[in-house]
């Protein structure tokens, strides 16, 4: 039995069925001859990372959203829902011997390579891949690779339902040097009005740009097929709750006009977050709005083994705020939930969408509180569940288990959402670095996890676990040391004086929890101090943290000094705890 096989067998003994390494595209490593300033799961160095993860016992990789982003906004959660990010084309695929050889020369690539493996450079990578695809398309026009030209025709026909609008939006933004909100009214609302004649006119005017965009999408979709073959583990996609500008423009008729979606005030973000995302129109849940969800799910399940569902509150009980407010921050704090506002004087327009009745509300609580809705009958739960039912049905249609679906429910679990997840036996997330050890019922404590839950030390929106530990007071550290000593029956609790051992013990606690699903964010595994993303703010450091090509050496060196997570040791600690009677079920 190899070490990797033993690790997986030990995890199975612990009841852990899924162990995912979570990493976003931009954070993947790149070797010097393939580094254009941003990571990609298609690089050769990414192949080595997949192999390294398999050796450590991981069963899958959790990616972030992979949609096309704009040059000015690197957030993958604002990317397109159908188009893929062309920065995930592999440099090796464009060179001699690669799948796309013959469309660009080496000089077209090498002028964009960066001299070091530092943080991601989003704008540079964006410019690089758009220039490389431009050069490749020009070669196609000159007669290179007629096979790719034939495939492009077929690709355009197969994906016409989303490809034309995404390509047209891109072309018009480039030509007008403006997002669609700055266009004249007729073109801004062309899809909303269903102006077929004007759409056809725009398509003719931008025919070459549309074809070139489609060519880039052909290349990156083809690359993704090879990625799945090379990964040799389950690949989880990320179904983000938001929509890009391209989506907001093309599907405007399927969204509410007067409200936007955000995050309400919460334990982790008391000010709330005015995301500015469109809200699906409930009047079309049995029509065009639901059809959009079906189309996203169908494409996603064709391209991934399973999905992380980002902020499922947005599918069940979205928090909405007025779109016309001059102060979005104030508006989101004064917002309301779409389906549980039957008689709010400051949101009379929401009354028609109410599922919860006035007598089912606890008005002693803030309207964003989890138990603002006190009770629901089964028929009401069915109404709340329409879009989640749609995703579960899509999963089953594509041969997936609903147990593979990961629903990102963090500090808040509104009663309607809890009822909908229970309807399907679906779990929630529990981020243990946030656990309140003074509250036995705290949602982030592993003792409160259910079998179907997903447990983790942190995710892409939290500080890395070692940075969290170093920020603790002496009282906090002592509380965690006592907690872990008891939970793991530690024979030598003095070792918890080491930051790295304490972090590894926290990982071991995940393995002795009742949850079958464990996720480890790459920054936690590799012992980073730097934060990947600070949610709710625009920060130049967001989305820039990435692994170096020498990540194996980095991890070994940090492990030697107890400055990274030691997964085999965590499994050993968990097995010892299990032998001492730590309860999982």
C-alpha cells in the first residue's frame, strides 16, 4: 500500500468521504516558461500540484468560479456564468506539439512572460491572453489550422444560446470604451426590449469581434476537457450567486428592475455588503428565470464532477435592497428578504412576492435574523425550494449525487433556507476558526456538525489559519489548547505551544467530527500568512496570492519548522482520538 493509499484508507476509517483542496485559478503555480502573470489549473506546474494533492490523500479539487472577468475587476465571483476565462488556456497548448500549435509563434507568447513567480498580475494576464488569442485568430483568418476553423463553426452552433450575447457585449464594450450602463438607452435595453432587428444589426456590425471571441471560448473550453483528464480527481466547480455585467445585460428581462441582491448585516459583517447583483424575477420561476438556472446547472454538470453552491440564500431567501439608492451601504442595511416581507412599510413592492405570512414573522427580531420567519408549512417550503429543487434535479439528471453538492452556508441560516436544505438532506459549512468556544451551540463548532455538513479551518474569504492563531490573545490560545486537548485526547498537550502543531490539531478535529466532508484552503495547507481575499472591499491585494512553482519544496521546508498543516500528522492524531473514544456519530 502506497502512502497515499494508506492516507485515504485512514480517512475512510475516520468516516471522511470527501477531502477537497480548495484553490482558485489565479493561485495555481506556473513554471517560468508558462507564466504570464496569473496562475491556471492548465499549467504543467498545476499538474504537479494535482499529483501532490493525490499523494496527500485529497479526493478532489475545489475551484472557484471560472468565468471571464473584466480587465478592471479580478474577482471571479463577478465573472460570466457561461463564458470561461481565456486566461485558463495553457501556454503549452499554443507551442509546438500542443493542441493549438501553428496559430501563434513563440515570440507572441514570450513577450508576455513575467520574470518571476510573484503575486498574480491580473491586468497583465488579461492583456496577455487577449493579445495571444488575437494573434491566433488572425492566423486562423490567414488559413492556419483549417481543422480549428471547422471546429469553431460547430462550437458556435452548439453554444449559440449564450455565446452570441457574451461576445456581442465584449465587442461593444471594447468599441465604446464603456460598460453597458453608459450606452444609449436603445442598446442598453436591447435584450430587455426583445429588439431582434437591432440585435441582428449589432451582430452584423461586430461580426469579426464575435467570431474572434467565440474562437477564444473554443480554445479554453477545449483546454478544460484536457484539464479534467489530467486532474485524475473529482473536480468541483463554483456556481456563484452573482452575475457579470454581460449577464446583467443579456438576461435583463429575467431580473427584477427595482431591486438588487446583497448580504445583510451578520455576525461576520455587521455592515452588510451591497453586491449589486441582479435578482431573478420570481414571476418567472416557472419560465425564463428558472430556465436560466437550468442552463447554468446543465453546463456546469457537463464540465465538473460536482458543484459548490455559492451563497444559496440567494436561491431561497435573497436579501434585496433598492436599486435606485444613492447610498448602497445604507440601502443594503435597510433591505429585506424577498419572500418574507408581506407588509413592510418601507418595502411595499415586495409584498406581492411574500411566501411567509405576517403571522409567521417574529417582529421582535431584526428582519435579517435567522428566525425572522418562525414557521412554515410544507407547501410554503415547496415554494421556497423551487430553485434548489432545480439544482438537485439537474445533479441527479447528470448522474451526480446530491451529497456531492456543497452549499456555502456560513454564519447565517435563515429558517426558510434550513427547511429547504433539510428537504433534501443537504448540509452546511462550518468554518472552525470562527468557533465560539464559550457557546456550546455555536454553528462553527465541530461537535454540532452533521454527517452531511462540510467542515474547514477557513476558506477564500478568511485569514489563513496560522495568521489567525498568531493573532489570538493568550486567553484565546489557552481556550483552544484546552478544547483540542479534550477533543483529541492529546497525550502531550505541551506541543500545542507550537503554532504549526496547534493548526494541525485543529485540522485533526475536523477529521473526528461527524461531518463526512472536509475542505482545506491552499493558503492554510501551505502555511501562508497573507490573505487571499478581504470580502466586501476593493483591495489591490485581493485575488493575488499564488503558489510558487517550487511549492513542494516550500511545503516541506515549512513542515520541517512546523509552519504549515501536516496532513498525515492530523490523520494520526484523529485516529488516536478515535481509539480513545472520540465520537463521530
